[in-house]
């Protein structure tokens, strides 16, 4: 009988952003290994076609309603072998479900959510997990520093890069449509959310007057949207001192991202708290050199000297120096990201599932 996994997630199929994509990659890998994955999302709507072995119910946004329906569906679809928790926000519910069902608890940690949410209830739920996976060594280190977890129970399962992200020629038509001029083009990709102001947009804005003095056609292109966009547009006008220096492109569909990466000259996101930073790898896979921030899990995504460099997220002069240097280095061949391609991710996910199932769940050992 197939291993049955109940997955409590923020979003997965039909969702946007790096966490939703990570969940989709993981569930596809687990279902390809023969598991049945039942997905309970709080956001997003599933497309009509899902991978074989994966089922996703409609999203339930309310916290209480989500908890009640999770228990009802879990009980109805017994036996459940693994409760997967895709966000620590839902960890207390996931722990209670695993205890009720006698199932393994697999908890996923991405980054800022475990750095900020350290409520005792959440901490106890995390410590009750049979297995915790993190997207980076930085996140793992942060988690082990405050949660009472044996190191062997916390494993790193980094993001994977889709096969669409490969080097290719830049699109002149896209350059014209986006009105980006001759460049060079600095690119940043990510949500413009008020809760994610650590990504470093304003540091880049403040560096643009000096950079444009050296590279008169330089433009900072920003792909993404969110509730912080209006504020960032005001800050860009204040700090960059030139309306032509920054282009807010809005939301860019996933299918268009490879061409956008190929068009740019350098990817820049000096984030201070990135859990991993899949966009760094996507850019590098398309041949683009990257500049990230020395903080969080970015070091895993940017091996220094291979695909890019890390800078102090508070050091404007350091950013200017690094960007100036890297604009003269040309492009990469994209092979540095091969360890993050799908086959390696799928193999690691299968090993983690087998390792989890090799031991009885804590729910039974502590009963």
C-alpha cells in the first residue's frame, strides 16, 4: 500500500512564489516515489491537471476553519502515514494531527518564519517533529540555535531549479517592450511585500547615482508586485535621483522569467534575511552573475566566486564596488547550479522519505 501523506501548506498548486514552487517540486518528487499526497492549502486554487498521485482540495483561508477541516479530512482519509507541515504557522495543528493519527510529522522550514515565530506553542510543535527539513544550512543553524532538536533530525533539502532556466540569447523584442534601453541592466526578482523589506531594494536605489555616473545607461529593473510597491516607487524616486534609473515591471509570469534573466547583465538582491533565494539560482542557471546579501541562507545559493558574490546588506560602497567589478566579468555557462537541478532534488527527497519511514513515529513512541 502506498505511503499516504497529508500536506498542510500555505499554497502549492495554483500558488505563486518560491514556497509554493518548492511544495510543488517536493510533492511531485514524493508522488514519483510512489507516495499518495493529499494537499490542504490555505491559499491558491489547484489547476485542473495535477501530477499522478497528488490531490489538492480547495483553499480554506480562515484559521479555525482550516484546522477543523484538516482534522475532518485526515480522519476521513485514514490511514495517514505522514503529516507534512509546510509552514511553522500550522505546526501546532500538524503536531496534534500526527498524534491523533499515530503518523510521522515532517516539518519544513524556509527561513524568516522560523527566525520570527518563536512562540512556545510553535516551538513545542517543531520539537515534536520526527523530521525537519530546511532549505539552507543558514536556516538549519538558526533553528538548531533555539529549538531543542537533535541535529540528525534536521536535514537540508534546498530548492531546485526548473529545466526552463538555461542560458540563451537575449531578446531584443523584450528589451524594446520593457523600455530598458541599452543598459547595463541590474535585475531584482521577488515579491514587493511590506513584510519582506530585507531584500535590499533601497540599498540598490541609493547606489544608482554613483553607478550611473560610471555606466550612464544603467537601469535597475524590478520584477514583482506586492503591497510595498507604492512605497518603494517613492523611495526609488528619492534615492535614485532619476526617473529613468528604475523600472518597476510588475508581476512577471514564470514562463517569461528565463528571457528576463537572459536580458539582464547582473542579478542584484542584497538581502539580509533570505531563507535560501531560488531567484539567485534561476538567474545563474540562465548565465547571469549574481550579487546577494551576506545574511540568512543566501550563501548556499551563491557559492562565492562561482556564480557571484555576497555583500554586506548595509554597505552601499561595497555594493557599488562589487557591481562595478562584476559587470566586467561577462556571463557564466550555468553549470554551477547543476547540483540544484531536479534529479538531485528528487533523489534526496526519496531518501528523506525512506529515512523517515524506517523508524516508528514519535506519536507512537511517546504514547
